[in-house]
C-alpha cells in the first residue's frame, strides 16, 4: 500500500482545521531500529530501540510538525511563513514553504548554527537573516512580527506543529504494539517532548497502548528546565538544543511529572561520546543534540539511578549526523596515503 505522508495516514487523529491543504514530502514512517549492541554496552538486560528521525526528508523530526503547520497556512491563504531557528526548523520550514509555493523567512542567532542546516535553508530558498542575539531573542522577534503582519509563524508555539510531531508516538506504538516503558529524548525548545506526551496519551485513550515514563535530557550548559530558571547565554556543542528559555517549558515539565519521569542534564563530553558510540556500535550517525537522550540514559544507568532491567526503552534521535558534521571532521585524523600498489596496501591493513 502506497504511503502518502503523515496527514494522509494519521490526519483523522490530528486537530487540524477543515481548510488545511496537505503539503507533503512523504515525511514520517521513520525506522524504529533495535540497538542491541549499545544496550549490551550499557549493561544489557533490556530492549533498546532508536527512533531515527534523521531519516525524514530534510534530515530531522521537524518535518512532522512542518507538514501540518504549512498545510494549515496554505489552506488559509498565507503567502509567507517565518521562524526563528538554530538550524533544523529553518531547513524544514524552507523546504515545506518551497513545496507549497510560499515565501519563507528564517531568523538565526549569532554564530553556532551548523553549516549543514543553514545550507539547507538557503538551498530551499529561504530569506535567512542573522540577528545579533540569541535564539530566544530571535523567537521574540518572529512572534512580534507575526502578530503585527499577515505572516504565519511556524515555530513550535504554533499548535499545528505539535499536532504533526505527535505522530511519532503513534508510529512507535504501531511498531511495538504498545508504548515503551521509557522514552528518552533531547529537550531544547520543548516542543517535541510536549508532542510525544500528547501523542502517547491520545493513542492510549483510543487503543489502550499504555504510557511510557519520559526521560528528557538537556545539555549542561543549556539546561533551564533542570536549573529552574532561564539561561541568559546558553552554551553547548549540541546546537539544536542551545536554548535558554524553552517556549514550551511548562508543558515539558507537566509531561515528565504526569509520566513519572524526569528531566536531567548531561555534559557535552557525554553527548559527543554517545554520538560516536552510537555510530560505531549501531551504524546510526546522528547530530550531537540527537545523542542527548541516549547520553542521559547512559548517565542514569551508570549513576545507579535507572533500573533498565527487563524494560523496553525507546530513544528518539532527532536529526541526522550530516546536519552537523563539524565536530567529527574537526577531530578526524588525516587519511593515510599509500602508493597505488597492492603491497603498500597490504602492509597497512594486514599489519
């Protein structure tokens, strides 16, 4: 049976207006990959799955929410969409706007936006504007301009973004036959954790699939929900979650409280270590921020704060490694050079 995108598959479960006009790049339907080698490395005795959202059309989970937000915008006659972004939202908004024939405007914070993400936004035709300030400053500005002018805001404070993003929870339940015991995922602007919890609750009410406990993970240098207050100048190598004042912070805290879960912070070293480990043990390369959920799981297991035995755990990896390859390439050793002779090659690889 042909797949026609998220709105076709799950549209009846999404709270979208009647005027919505589907705009799709066949997003969603991403694989749930069993990660047995990594589970054994972390101590074993449990099932671990990676929901690899980096295999969405623009390389990140943002496409789930963007198909819904842009479809609604097109249906009501919007001509322009706008967002603030640390990278992934920019690329997704630009791609779906292009698909719909709309103009897209992207505000990015000063510095530390991964080149792979910025390149995507430019390739899809967005008008990219860098502000002399943080992501939070950029978000304030796009909210202000969308309130004043007929421009559609497509950040995660747009309710239709959440409607689209919750479909990943539906897919996990469809794949496993029920909800996992635990869901681990990165937390930046907190739209995704909000959407997953909404999705699991809705699916459980319809299909008795159960509810997971939620482990949300922030980077230590950008952990306002752990600290309990905004972070004026967030710093982390995980640029996708370098956000000091999450727009949906309250909903994220409600999700972990209702699920009997928690939000923790891990260091950049732990995030980068997990990024490398996941690639080498499982063949799954994710951008640094995407490894945060698994890094948090590893941190809690090592600290004796997480009893994984007998559990079924799903970790959400939100973006592909190609979105932010700079860390890997900077640390990469130069390839060995050999003459075009078999003996020279044998001397190196058979030593």
